[in-house]
C-alpha cells in the first residue's frame, strides 16, 4: 500500500525501509516519490521549430553574479581569480553538506544557538544563525518538500521513450550521479560511467549517496515496474577532467545535468562537443540546465555562499535548445521540469 505523508511533517518516515511503487514520503533528509501516474510533471516543448529560432528572439541567458563570500575572500587574499576546479571543490563540499543535513533537527539546534547568542547580546552571532536558518528553510522547501533538485518524476518524464537496451551510459560532471542512476533503473542491465574531476564526488557525493534511496524503473525479466537501489546497479566512477577522456564513440547515452551553463559562449561549442564525442551513431545526448525563472534567480541569490563559486547562467528552454541546435544536435524531446530545462538530442 502506498504511504503518503504530509511534506515537512515533524516525524519523518524512516529512510531505510523497502519502498514500493506508488510510495510518496518525506524522510529526514529527502523526499521519496515513486508515483507512476499523472498529473504530468513535464511541460513539453517538443513542437518548437528550433531551426527557426534566433538569439534576437530568445534573448541571452541570465548571468548569476552574486558570489560566495569564501570565493571573494580567497580572491582578495590571493589577488587572482579562483581556479575553476577549486571553485567546484568548494561547491561540492558546501552543497553536499545540505544533502546530509536533516532540516528539522538542524533547525531545532540553530534555534537553541540563536537563544544563546541573544542571551549574551552577540549580535553578529545572532545574524549568522538567522542567515543559516533562512538558507535551511529554503533548502527544506526546495529539496525536501517540492523535490525540485532530484525531481524524480520530471526526470523520468524527460528520460522516457529512449530506444536503447542494456545501454552504456556516460555522465559528464556527475557529482552525486543521481540522473545516471535514474536512467539505469529505467533502462537496466547496462553499465554506467560517472565522470567528475573532483574526487570528493567519488568519495562523498556519490560515495555516500543514500543506499536506500529508491529509483523507479523496470524489471528486465518481466517488463514490469520495479524499484532499484544504488548497489544493484553496475556503476564505475572515474575521477578525470572531461577534456582528458579517451573513450571512443561507445556510449548509447551521454548525459550532463547542470554543466553547459557553466561554459561562457566562447566555450559552448566545446561543452556540446563533449556530448557528441563519445556517442555511438544514433546515441542520445541528454542535457539539462537550471531554468531562468524568478524563483531560480531568488534561489541562487539567497544561497550564493553555498552555490556560487564560478561562472553560471540561467536559461529558458528556447535558449538551451538553440545552443544545442547551433552545435549540431537534433532535438528529439524538449521540456521543462521543476527547476531545469531538459533536452534529449541526437547528432544531426
Ligand atoms: C553543477 S555540478 C552538476 C550539478 C549536479 N547535478 C549536482 O548535484 O551538483 C557540475 C559538476 O561537474 C563537475 N565538472 C565541471 N567541469 C568538469 C570537467 N571539466 N571535468 C570533470 N568534471 C567537471 C564539477 O566538479 C561538478 O561536480
């Protein structure tokens, strides 16, 4: 029987149970959503005539320019820009901290710290705790209530209908590897290679990804739906710079989630070329990036100290599609999910 708990309930569901198709629950750190039914969670933009779009029509992406205080501090101290990889190392550590924090527990602790600071008239301490509380509240809303970061229903809707069997899947800039695991559950029996040049992603972001987080997919033996867990999948993690990869055209699917928007226009062709280079003929490139929407801009503003260590754009689906089209892809599926735009493409 499906379990439905109100989002944000004080007593969260245990996250180590056996989940079933249809379950919806809020655990201490994340939301589980194994519903396999409408309402639809994918706004389809597949009818767009990409070849007819122009930059004059769609406008340029929005640049996020509020930087993390730590980035600004390091750059002042060294009098030079933070190297890109070092920026990612900061990003991955501080972002990971959010995933391993239980918001209800942390809120109770911070409220205690606020009371202590208030008692001793520590105004700076009070301000620091208030900022942390606000960020935690935003994170709880975005990740644990709205499920807008992992967004399993939106991702499943975007990934559906691929013509692949036992695929080899390459995830560029994999971080926690989430979307490759969702693909592996939907298209089982293949092999996944996660690539990220920050070793912390191998050891922690993917290495400590919740073992009992359930992915809705299919059972290859029966063709029926089934729930998959991380340890049931064949996954390798390669710590490498994407630019140094030596694979041939051997993958059925090459995926990136939130990667291309970190490349300024002069480097966009290189970013799209990464997706083409390792694809078998007829293979799929899946590309997503955060949407340019008011709540997206507000998120990166309020969470700047955690998220903003390097170049970042927010885009509309038309802008992302136009980049893909200009860089030689045919767009098979395009749409908008909670926080991201998504494309499923083939080489033109
Ligand atoms: C914004 S994150 C992707 C978002 C991801 N879904 C998450 O949960 O954080 C981008 C990832 O790509 C990695 N990355 C960026 N440039 C890379 C490169 N040239 N080679 C390998 N990994 C790269 C970063 O280390 C980072 O973990």
